[in-house]
């Protein structure tokens, strides 16, 4: 058993989650791998045990199912060895907003936002009590760019970024580190599942490179990590512009530009 904190990773059977599992195992962390596909989890767990010698548990679960996500929440609450949560599980949808059914968008919102919030909420009280722990939430640059047209998906990822920033402000002073990771286009199977040809999309980053960059941000304790962004100052300027508006939000009168002329 590793002396390092165990890492629980959702969406761990393929793509970003599987690479996080590989990287944390190589750092000597035991793992709890969560995904729907038991066979893929078993195969990944066996490989990581063989190659790294770490302990790997699998916890098959559909995070949109109340009973199954409840089992993951219980593991996060009760297993004191778990010191890092990687909230990676997520999905997208094919088509435009008016082409997507309300049932499909509700399912997407449940996985991309409600599950993330529930799992963070399950583990945060224990982390705060211990005065240590980390939560990595996988968001997306799409949440900053409605121009990309992925309206519901982007809205869910904007939620994840905001949630992460808010939790870092709330939990950071209590010893808990929260990181939002905002990938751009990354070569995973999310594209095929949403009806897109991954090879036809420009600027596609390989998943290994994305996760390795995100872990550099993790080690630096960045609150927001955007692997493809060339200059950190660009994010700082964006965030500073947002903060510059805060005093105006507290005014008790409408701005003059909205007041009727006498």
C-alpha cells in the first residue's frame, strides 16, 4: 500500500481519465477507478498493477444513476486513504440545441454538473477536517467560448470552471486545493460519441500531452490550468477584467446608461 494519498478518478476507463490513472500510478499513488465499463476498468487496473506495483481498485458506476453514484460518494466519504479526486467523467452531444432532445440534455447536465458537484461535496468535508486534499475538475475552454456553438456542453463546462474557482476560494484557506483544467480539443472518444470525426478537427491535442500539461499546473497549484494557452498573462488579463467589474455589481442604482433621460 502506498504512503501517498489514493486517487479516485471518474471516467477512468479511457481517454483523459485513463491517462490520469497511468500518471498517478507512475507517481506511486494507489488508485480507485470509476467508470461504467467494467471490462475496460479491469484491463487498465491489471496493467497498472503489473507495471507500477500500486494498488488499484475498480468501482464500476454510472454517475447518472442515483444508487450507483451513491456508492461512489460513500467511498469518498469513508475511505480516509483517498486524498485526491479527479472529476473527469463527462460527455457531449451531437447536433445543435434545437436538434437535441430535452431528455438528452438533462442527462448531459446530470453527468457534467450534478455528478461533479455531488462527488466534490462528498469528499470536501473530510478533506477540510484533515486540512489537506485536492480536487481536480475537468472543465473545457468551450465554457469560455459560446462562439464554438456547443451550447449545452459549454454551459456545463462553464459551471465546472465556476464551481472550481468558488471551491478554491472557499476551501483553499482550509488546506484543500481545487484545480480546474480547461482542455481545448483533445483526442478522446468523446468526439465519436457526439457524432464528430476527430481527424477532421484542427488543433487536436493528444491526450497524453494534455494530461501531462495539466499535471504541471497541478504541481504548481494553479487554480485554473489551460494546457494550450500560450501566455499565462492572457488568462490573468481575462480574470483581472472580470474582477474590475466587481465594484459596479454592488451599486444600488442602475447605471446611467440604463436610466431614462429626465
